[in-house]
C-alpha cells in the first residue's frame, strides 16, 4: 500500500515539474535559439553547395574546355 502511495506521489511530482517547465523564459532565449538554428542552417547549406560543386566538377571535368590566356603580354615585366 505504501509503494502505491509513493508511486502516485512520484507521478504527481513529475507531472507538476513537466507542466511548469517553460523552455523559453525570456526574449533572449528565443533570440539565441533562432540565431543558433540560423547558423546551423547556413553551415548545412554551405556543405550542400560544396558537395554539389564537387560532384559537378568531378563528373563534368573532361567536357569543360581548357581556359587559355586572353589579352596581351606585358613585355615591360621581362628582365
């Protein structure tokens, strides 16, 4: 009988703690949470762009024409 009362007391305390807990208690908490997720999103976006660039360059490297110099050579820089 005592274990039943203890179990009910623990359940009551747990539900009381969970119901009172607020994740965002101030505006600063919300702002820091938003900045953190924006940072993580930007990092993931950059990683995805790098992977796309690497995949495109590796697959299409043979098909791209080689770049050649355009313009005139500056003879004044010659020793």
